[in-house]
């Protein structure tokens, strides 16, 4: 069962192969979702300072009754955090909000603040400073692993050149029709695990007739095809849902896509129209409405 399987990070830490994303799940609701997911067998929960729900994630973890060390918790430094002092303070703030004595994985959420995402300044110096704070917290045992999110090759190379610890994870947007193959190769060649957020394209993939035909052949849902696709590429998918039925379905992926179907999906490109959901919503500098999965 996928919920029992793990990847091994470069430092030897085991990370469950499927995680629960919590973006846009409100703090007052997320504790129930986390509790339900853990009761179902999930052992990996992903949050962020920007999600404003770390407190609820921690509450759900405690209320689950499952031993802390059996659940892998990820959070992320706010994208605008680009100084050592601010990053150090924010790491401690996340520990306090989550109510934990350590965090399993902490990421720099973005190489640029969201208001200037992918525009001009790469914030190389700021990212080096934030990374130095993560390295310090990692060395002290506050963090079991450290990494980044939304980093392109040039942003990763900046940390490789200046840091003493290499990033262990890069969490990026990846789904059928929008898969960053060059970045995947770049990271995997450096033993960086790629995590795929929004593997069902913010829910837009559910409207694809091409995916519907493939799903029908396997007797599964479109979401299950999308999640399986990421896993077969060696990515760690992080589908988001607050629906208990979808929680169960997203983990029920005990099937394998054929080589032919993987080839079709890898080359889907513009054949699948995701519309505005094809890119992370910060590109338009606005938030999308909450979409399940």
C-alpha cells in the first residue's frame, strides 16, 4: 500500500511517498482533515507559513493519537523571508505554531517573494541567508531535513555553490500536461527528491477527456491516474483535499500505468487544456478559489 512506502532523502531520512497537501484549507478546518487522514493511514502532512494553518495541522496531529515520530511534517518559510535573522525567527515561530519540538522537513517556499515571482531579481543573496538559517536549525536538530520549493536550476545552483548542506527536496508544480522534465533531471542527478504539488492541476485535470479515457481502462479515477503518473516519474505527489472520500481514493493507487500510457501522458502537452490552472496562481498575482485535490 502506497501509504506504507517511503523515499529515502540524501541524508538517509525516510519520507512517505504520498503526502496530504493543506493549501487553502482553513486553520479551523485543517485539524479535522489531518486527523481523518492520519486515521486512514496517511503519515505525511504538508503545510506552510503562508497557508496560515500550521496551528490547526499541529492540533490535528496531536488529536490523532498517533505517535509524533510516525508522522512526517513539512512546512515552509514564507516566500518574502530573505534574511538570516528573519528566517531564524520564523523557524522558531513554526515550531511554536505547530506545537512541535522538531519539524521533519522545512523548505524555502519560493526563490522570490510572490509579488515578484519569476520577475527579474533572483534574490540569490537573500536565499543564501535563508538557507544558512535552515542549515543552522538542521544542525541543531530542530529540522530533520531541509529543502526548497519552486526553485529552478539556477536557484538551486546558487545554494550548491554557497551552502554547506545540499537541498534534499525541491517541491514544484508538476502534473500531466505541465511536467518540468529538465528540472526533474537536474534535481535527480543531484539526489534531490522532487515533490509534486497540485498533481491534479488544482482540480482542472478532472475535466480532461483524454485522462478520463485512460482512467476508464484501469477502472480508476482521473485523480488516481494523475497521482500514479507522478509516482512513476519518481516524484512525491501532494494532493490536497478536505473530502474524506477523496482522501481514501487518492491513496488507493495499487495499479501501474503501462509504458504506452506513461508516454501518452508525458507528451500530453497542450492537448490537455488546464486554462488558468495550468500555472501556479502567483503568476497572475492572485489566489485561485479553493479547489479540491
